[in-house]
C-alpha cells in the first residue's frame, strides 16, 4: 500500500471547481498582486487568532524577516530562539541584522525550553522567538510573563500551527507578532509561496505593512529600506477557499494522530507528547524511534513516506559557525536530530493507511 507523507492531490479534487473559478476571474482581470482576496485572508487570519491586524506577505520566511525588521535592530542585538526548527527561524534573524541565541528544547514536546531561554536573557536581548513545533503551541502564560518581565517582544513562529491553540489562546494571538507560512505542505497551504504576519500593535502593523512594499509610506517616499514581500491574489484565492475547511482538516489530523498513538503504544517508539491543555494540530506526527535511519529505510521500501525534521540542529549549521557553538552544547536538540522520524499525516489519509504504517513499524521491531 502506498502512503504519501501528505495527499495534496486528493485534497485538490474536492476544491477544484471553486479554485478554478477564482483563477479564471483573476486571469481575466489580470490583477495579480495584493487585492480583495489578500484583504479577505488577512481578515480571516486575524479573526481566527483574535488580533486586530493581519498582513499578507510573500512567504513564512518573509513574515519572520519583516517581524524582526520591525524591531529596530541595532548591531549586537540578540534574539533568543530554538535550534530545533526549520532554517528560516534563525535565518531571518541573521538577515535582519540580529544575532540568534539558541535555547535548547524540551525532550517531550520538542518546543523551546522556557527556563533555558530565561537564563540566556541579557541586556542585548531584544526578543523571544519560539516556534510552535509540529502543531503544538508553547505554553502561553509563562512565555507571556517572561517577555513582559524583561520588556521583550514575543514573536511566535506559528508556521506549523495554524488553527492550534493552548489553554484558550489561539496560535497567533499570543505574541506581539506572529508569523505564518502558507507553503503548500503546511496545514493551510497555497499554490506556491505566501505567508502572514499578525500583530496586536498598530505601530508594528504600520511598519510591517510599509516594509512589505519597500518601506515607503507613500508611493516613492521612503523613510526606511523595506523589501518586496507582497502576497499575490492567486495564493489568497486558494487560501480563502481552503480556510473554510481548516478546522475540519485539523480535526481529522487529530483523529488520525490518536489512531497512531493507539496503534504504536506497545512498540519501542515514543509517540508525540501532547500537553493536556494543548489543541495539537499535528502539522507533523513525529516519533522518537530507536535505529531511526534503518526504520526510515525500511518504511520507504514499503512505499511509506517518512522524513527527518530536522537532521542538523541550527546551531551546528555551517553558516552559523561564526556564532561559536560547539557539538554537545544543546544536547536535547542534538539527540532529537538523531532520533526523530515524521510519519505520514494529512486529512486525506485513510485509517487503513495509518494501520498499515503502524503495522510496518511493528514488523520492523519484531524482526530485528
Ligand atoms: C515553513 C516554515 C517556515 C518558513 O516558511 P516558508 O513559507 O517556507 O518561507 C518558517 N518556520 C517554520 C517553523 C516553518 O515550518
């Protein structure tokens, strides 16, 4: 049985007519960049998170870059973040001229460790930039308190957590700024690259909206140097069409995750640890597995998609050598890079496919 990591082709079948009608309209009018559809998805996302402002941008990476750019970074300014994330989390900090300082992660949730983060705060610290990894939010209250206590900006990297919540707080509604990605493989994905910045603060909204179009306040009048970070109507149309289904899709992911939890519980793997107060949306279903690389080869030989997120923690990336980190310094992240494996999950997969994956994992450990 073939089991892809996620089934975007299956998802598209149910939305084809609606999306194609929108494409027709966009192409007939030839109005492609920023417009009514972008405005609509900005409003939907802001409403979802319960914040006043949404700014549609060109990618999750640019959302992060614009967020950090809005902080008026001076040379030497530091931002505390996680090494166990997609590259863009730290990449954007460096591109905006700040220095990433890495805090290790929790061995169960894989999210950034609060106590370690607190211990790294110095006079140079400007912001905290945690990630809601794999669809599970960080704990809202203690993170908010930590940011407030030290007068730091809290930026959520919510790229993997659209529709997730924790203790009544929706992803994007926690920090001063939140960044989303609509890369096609995300829980809400477009037809190419796009992203969203949410914020509660009018001055940040103004800064980010201006920097999205080269930092001009009026056309051709620039007080700052911004970027070309605009969202296009093609992306927005696809996102508006899919947004209506987001809740149902996330629910379905949760029920497939529960099925995995059940089927894998007697095997020598650790299934994802979801906090009691977390509405985990399983952007990825990631297990810790002994002999991870062998298991991955075995599953792939059975036509089961699986992947490693992430094989190299960010503090050990070659491009960040200048930061001076050494192997062994962030042991939890380094161990996870060797142990974790993401299994197929998406709303379109069937129970039979999940059973098949679990059965093959069981066979792998029974044989050897
Ligand atoms: C996907 C992702 C990004 C980057 O988003 P793009 O739209 O691909 O630029 C940033 N951070 C995390 C945690 C992500 O998963």
